[in-house]
C-alpha cells in the first residue's frame, strides 16, 4: 500500500499534467490489427510465464503480473514507451494474471495442496461438500473436474460480456478531480493497514515505504522487484531455516544439489551482469575523455 498507494498520491500531487477522459464507442475498444501484431508476442509470453508462476507457492497472480511486465520491458526494442500506453505492457501482465489463476489450480486438483490463499479457500469449500482434491479426483469425480475446466472458459466469456458494456462507467471515475481522490486513497490505505493488526506502527511503516516508493519512482528505479522481494522473503526464510535444520547448519547443502547450485549461480549472474556493464560503461567513458581532449 505504501509503495504503490501512498507513492502514487505523492507523485500525482507533484505532477501538474491535466488528463482528459477520451470518449469512445464500444466498437472502438476492440483491438485493431496493429494492436494484435504488437501484443501477440506479449500475450504468448505472458500466458506461458503466468502458468508457470501460478504453479509455484505464493500469490501467483501478483507475481506473474509484475514478472511479465518486467520481462516485456526487457525484451522490448522501445522500453521507453512502457508507462506511456504501450500495449505490450498491458497485454503481457493481463495474460500472465489470467494464466496464473489457472495454473494455481494444478497443484490443488492434482496433489490436493493449495499454494495460494484463494485455492486454500476453495479447498476448504470442496471438503465441506465432501470433495477431496488429489490424485484420485479425476477418476472418482470426473464430472466435477471437467466442470471446473468448463467454468474457466465460461468465466472468461462472462468477463467480456459484463466488462465491455461497463467501460463507460469505469472511465467515468477518471472524471473525478484528483483533489477528491487523493485524500480518499490515503484514507483507505491508512484504514486498511490499521485494520490488519490494529497497530499504529503498521501505519508508520506504510508511510515510510510510501516515501521510499516516491523517491524510487522519482529517480527512475523500478518498484515491482521490491514488492516481489517482500512477498517471497518470508517463504525464502522458512525454506532456509528448514534446510539448515535438516543439515545441522551446514551451508554446503545449497551447493551439493545440482538444481539449487544452478539457481544460485544464475541469481549471482543476474546480480553481477548489470554491475559489470555499469563498470565497463564508466571505463569506456573515462577512456574516451582523454582521447577527446588530445584530439582537441
């Protein structure tokens, strides 16, 4: 809430740009051929990425959306268009979000283990009705299993039927002046944070992260990776503690297994590659400056 809600309010207060709501008809909302050509790659990548992320433990839809946006910005030939209406930045995360919701059903229906809060609630409801998700679900209750699959297709069609005619209503919210919306956003953020643990300290933490998010956005840093770290951090700590307990504190367990060693090497490379590029760029600039002076 602080990184996105409070930081967005601070950024909007500073901005002096006036926005106008574009009036359009329903048929103009359908994507054109050029829109399809620009977004088809992002849709395919987001669908695959979202499904894979959806199988993993955690809030899959949130992780998939942020990850897809980061990937699309990296692979784009014009990353400067992101944040200014690039259709790839919408098509990719939305496809990943929908695919992650479907992927989260795989561990629930196949092994009977919910990896997300939503699937955990679904599992509780299924057990109340006497349905036990697991490896035998397809054999014992094929009608229920295929009913769930069919409901996903029907649900997506109903989203189109309900959302497209209501676009005008959603767009009308943009006509509300910012000086009315900004205090309401801050109010809802404060009430939401305080209601979690009834703690004023949580509110101060939210305000601190709001200031941090504003500074990161002001100086061109991405906020999404920080959110991913905050979401995955508790899972990482739990897994690290379990592994160290199993090996009696021996850290070499993470390097003896090929999979974990490969992942650690890959993570280290992702950290070092930008640093090496930065240092190489500074060295090239430093080497070019004396040459320019000597030629002058």
